[in-house]
C-alpha cells in the first residue's frame, strides 16, 4: 500500500498509536509524523520505519496555515488525514465561562478547531484529484455532552464535529469520507500524571467497561475509518469511551 497519511500531534499518545496502527494494518506506507517537538516526531517516525513503513518527521505548528501548507506541499499528496493535535481535557483547569476572557479562548479554538480546518483544507485538493481520501478527526465526549467549566473546549470540539459533517456532504461524491472519533478519558503519558487513584476510582463509576481507555483503543477505530472497509461511512461521530455516554 503506497498511500500517505498525515497524523497531527503524533509525537505521543493517540497520535503515535494511530501512526503505528495505520502502518501495522497496511492501510498506508508513509506516515507524516507531525508534532511541535522535533525529538518526538523523529522518534515516532523511526518506529514507523521499523514496522516496515516510511516515517517522515513533519515538524511544525498546525495552528499556522503556512506551516500546514508547507508540510502538505513538501510531502503530499496526503491520502489519510488524522486530525489529532489538540489541547487535552485532563489537566486543564475548569473555569466558569463567565470568568473567562476572549484572549483565553484563542488557544483552545486555534488548536482544536482552526488546525482541523487548516489541515483538511490543505489535503482536500489532492484527495479530490485522486478521488479517494479518508479524514478522521479526534474529538471528545465533551463535544457531545458538554463539560462544565470547559465551555470553550466543548465548543471547539463540537465545532470540529459540525465541520466534519459539512465537509462530508461536500466531498462525498469525490470518494472521500470524513468522520470523527469522540474519546472518553484515556489514561496514558502526561495525562496519567493528573489522574490520582481517588480520581480514577470516581471516574470508573461512570464507565460500564470498568476501565479507562488507552491510545490503542482510539487507534483501532481510527485505523478502521482509514480502511477500505469504511467506504460507506461518512459524516459520523464514533464514541470510543467505554460506555461513558451512550446515544442512538
């Protein structure tokens, strides 16, 4: 499989797991490993190569339109886009919306929404030309149910979901699918540092699966949505959340 994937925020966590899973399952051969940390991007790119793929460190800040364009122009066309970079929910300090100011909203909106739009806009011409593409955007349960004290985060993630549905309608006849993966709480890396035993015990009461998630749980759904088997699925949001929230 000679296809190329761009995975944003791929230096660790869900992004890293997705990059490795895409190659392991042979959905793509080349992965553009995007991260703002050069060492992390290089490390994961090497792991991709060790699995038999071709890992390319695509270092840069995806909240910059010029940076995104440069990555795609240098290494594209891109067949599979995984919009994963984002401000994490765990570790963020909840604050009532009425206590926030507009300048505090910008980082949440830029990384959780603007970057999704930039990356999607940059890869679509190539996908339309080849009449094939997969766009998978990682969001949060906060987009579906809201998160008290994190209104802007919830809004940004919900915005990404709405954007995904709109683009799915626009490009579906071009052989391109666009879907979201809405994650519950994943325990890994830096996030695990914020989850105390008491916090985890309380969280697990809300999870019928009786455990918190892992990056690999998310990567499994991302890989499916990147596959040929998902060609009749578009404009959807898939919860990967251990049953934390349920909907028809």
